């Protein structure tokens, strides 16, 4: 069994474990998002999947189904565009990781290693639960 076969089996099993059918479109979607370094928009996902015959409506429906099933996270960074990223229970890529939005080109990057300090968490908990952290600035390509 090759690494790709093993990866495909893991993706199929994750979809089934979430209570969904492991259709070719869902498998391709989850593989794409697991391989991505940053959250992807519906348009980007649909563009990548179009070569496999998946239409935009199916891509959108599958993205939302997988969000509801807990396989994907949906994020909106202030530009009214939903972005999707894979949730991997075995990784450090948890719900609390911040994102960086380039205000020039619109690129969104994950900042997995950036965490709230214990003191910051205590202070923020006095106000409410932090569900997302977004940093805005100029990426290295745009500076």
C-alpha cells in the first residue's frame, strides 16, 4: 500500500466516522483542504474540483455538510467570504489558532504556533469566550 492509498483510506474513514457517505466529491474536498496550508474559499475549492466533474453547488453543499459533521471549520475574516479548513483531531491545528489577513492581497494564512498567553486567556474569559483571533497586516509579498 502506498502513502497515497493510506491517506485516501484515512480520508474515507474520517468522512464515514463523521456520519457521512464517502462520495468521490467529499473525498476530493477533504483531501484538498487537508493538503492546504491555509483556509480556502468556496470558489477556490470549486475551481480545483471542477476538473473532477464536481459542480459549484455540490462543492458548496459538501463543504457545509462537512462543517456540520465536524470535519471542517468555516471562517469569515471580515470580507464576507467564507473560508474552509480541515479540522484534524490529531494535530495542533485547533479552533484557537489565529489567522493573518493581508489587507493588500487578501491572502489568509494560519498562525498555528501563535497562542494566547495564560494571562490573556484569563482576562478574555472575564469578557467571554474567544472563538477566533484575526491579525491584519501586510504579508511579506506585499510589503
